[in-house]
């Protein structure tokens, strides 16, 4: 069975990439592997305030973990509602590009699908975007969705 890795971070481009990945998985009968990579940086103040209001511990790892779980829950529901037969969730910590590439390598994935820009856009301008790093290092086809 073919396998596709789709990266999610809650951005509009990642959402469009998810729609593309769901369509691709249905069309080719592929397993869909969704990954959320929890950043190691401090969350913005607005996220910390949201965490307190929602009774989520306001440590960076707890905040990012809660966000990732919520995104992955919605992704699985959307993919299953659309008729994707096999959907699996994955999380990683640290560098997003490395987490995505490592998962694609470990799964011997046929393709990685991700948005062209996520929430780390400003940092990406300085350090190189996640999508560019994944394209450079992935062991398979990479589809970048705008």
C-alpha cells in the first residue's frame, strides 16, 4: 500500500495541503500519515493566555502538545469522513523539517505533502523554510501546496 506523509501546523497552507493529501490518498488507495511537529521555542503570549483560559498547563510543551492533538483529531475526522481507509497520526519535537523527513524515511513514504508556508514564515525567511528543507532532504517526492 502506498503511503503519504502530510504535515499539519494549523496554517491555511497546511489546511490546503491536507485537502490535497486526502484527495491523493483516496485516489490512489494510500495510507495517510499525518505529522505535527511540536516546536521547541516559547509560545507567543496569546497562546499562553489561551492555555490558561482552557486550563492547559502553560508550559511550552503542554501548549504545543494540546494544539497538535487538536489538529490531528480534526485531521483524522476529516480524512475518515472523506473515505480515506487508513489514517495514522504522528508527532515529533524540534525541527519541523527534520521530523517530517525522518518520518517519511522511516515509513518509506511515496510522497510528502505540505504547505508552502506555515506559521514559522518570518523565521523561514531567515533560516530557510520548512518546505524548502523537506524538498532538499526527503527520500521521496515532495508536493508543496500553496
